[in-house]
């Protein structure tokens, strides 16, 4: 099945194609209702269009089944004296100095990505992952699509606490983009997943992404099932 980031990126491109001159994407609320395999189809509908904001609903089907439903919020910048910056990137080695991760492991989609450890591999006491991630083939992909593909590319934050192979599935994903000008630089993104709780095979986690320059570009939350 396709992972949440791939389905989200597809849905985003459907959303931005449904109307002309949409402002930048600022947030999205996504529900992953079922597996996405085989032929996929995304249908977008403008729910509301104002002077500076547009709400677009997207429904993704796989075969005859509804696989994902999401609402994308596009908003233009507004003049304001208020500024609160998102949390700075945690200390991490550069991608060039970081040790490769997930070489030949994981699902089929993860083999299309390059991973590098950005925190100690030996520390498995915390429900948290921090890795550099980059698409192996990224030519022609706009930065926001690339960011959505990367933002859900890590295993769940509880992964360090689990012994041996496991399966996981995203139930939903809420994302917030920081700023209207997302810059990808050389394609390396620092991605963090951190579990807030895990009980009964269900985990609630926080997620964040910074670009190569250390700028916060995405934050979000997600409910993940693991077994």
C-alpha cells in the first residue's frame, strides 16, 4: 500500500489544480480510511473561496473504495506585527557526516528515499526518531509536494521501543506549514517523530520537519496503529 505521505502529496496536487491562483498551502487535515493500492483517483472540490483563504476537500479512492479524505487550507499572508517562530532544529550532524539508515530495509516506498541517522543509534530508550531524509529522484517536484512526501516518511516514534520487525498504519495526519515560501535547498530534510503516548496498540505522535538551512517548515500530529 502507498504510505500517507505519497497519498497526501497526490491529494495536494489534485487540490491545487481545482482552482486558479490559489494562495500557498498552510495546513491539511487528513484521514487515511483504507489501503491505497493499484489505480488511485483523487477528486477535489472547493468548499469555500474567500479573498485570502480557500478550503478544498479531496477524496482519494483506490478501486471502488474510499481510501483517504482530506481538507486542504490555502491562505495568503496578511500584514501583522506579530511573529512567533517555530521551534529551532535540534542539534544534529550534517547529512554528509551522518550514518546511513534503513539500507535495503523497510517497505517498497522507503527504498525510494535515502535516510541518515541524526541522533544516537544506541539510544533506544526514548519513543523518538530523528533522521535526515531525501528523495532519491526529485527532479521536477515542487518543494511543497516534496515536503509532504518526506513529512510522513519515518517509522512511528515508538519504533525504538519495539523489538524486531513490526507493522504500522497511519490513521490520520494533521499538518501545518510554516511560512508561504517553502525552500527545499539540496533535498535533505531533517524529520522528527516523537510519541506522546502509546497504549492498546495505538500511538499519538508529534512530527516536525526542518530544511537543510535549519528552518522549521512543517509540524503536525498523527495517530498511528502498530502491531
